[in-house]
C-alpha cells in the first residue's frame, strides 16, 4: 500500500459519491428521496469495503481497477455509452420522484436490493479468482488464462455480475423509466465483450483454447 494509491482511491470514491448524488438528488429537487439514499448505501458501502480489502490485501489489483482510460476506440465508445446510460437513468429516476411519476412497489425495491447484494458477492468472488482484472481492455505482464471457479462456467462472469448490478439499480430507485434506459446495458456490454475477445485471442496465450473449453460468454447454456 502506498499513500499515493490511497489518495487516488479515496479521490475516485468521493468523486463517484458526489456525481451519483448530484445526478439523483438534483433532478429530484430534494434530499428527501429515500430510494436515492437506499441506492447510495447499497452501492457505496460495499464498494468502500471492497476497496479497503484490496488496499491491504492486493494493492496491485486496486491500482488496475482504478484505471479508466481505454486505448481502443471501440472500447472508448462503450465507456461513453455506459456513462450516458447511467446519467440518463439517474436523472429520470430523480425527475420521476419530483413529478410523481409511476413508482415501483416497495417489494420490488427490496427484492432489487437483495439481487444487487447477491450480484456484488459474485463480483467479489470474480475479483478474488482473477487478480488480472482491469477496468480497461489490456493484457498485463505475466497474465495467464483463468479457467477455474466461475471462469470454468462462463468466460466473462464479471460482466454477468455487472448486468445484474446495473439492472437492479433503477429498480432500487423505484423507477420503471430508468429501468427501461438501463435495459440498454446488456447490448452495450455485448459490444464490449465482442471487442475484448478479439483482443484476447490475439494477445493472450491460451485464450483460443479456453474459448473452446468454456463455450458460454456470460449466461450458462444461453450465450
């Protein structure tokens, strides 16, 4: 652990908290939006805990997770589309609260919380199994193919976890309209996977053989 890495992680974390808070509560016109606070809690408390664990147990993984600048043009487009989707969805949820649009029942909200936390456990397991995971598409020094655990079932379990995480977010906010916007995410991530697999086949030894061994990208027996 280094002081520089600690400050970098804290800065990104706090920026995320502020940005999400602004996107949700400013359109809502009030801080009295309990769904917004619920999402902030289930999103950022586990994130902070996971960051602390990585800081002390695997700072190299944390450093790679803090990277955000893609080198490939098509992947930069994926990042931009994802950012637009998040912004539009959060703003719609806030506006829905302000103007009294249709709100999802509370049982849906709490079921989404359970789904979100379950997906976060899966996400944490993926990080534990694969210490090469970066936020950008790249091949690190001495990287090897991981084919054990959930990677023996699907090739991209992290993306599967993020689909569950992100689709549950608008439900936690109680917004059907935001959920419709977030339905774009599986298509966005499919584009990312397509480009990433082409890159890995060229740059990562053994990945072609791994694709033959593990047939499914993200959903067992489906895709």
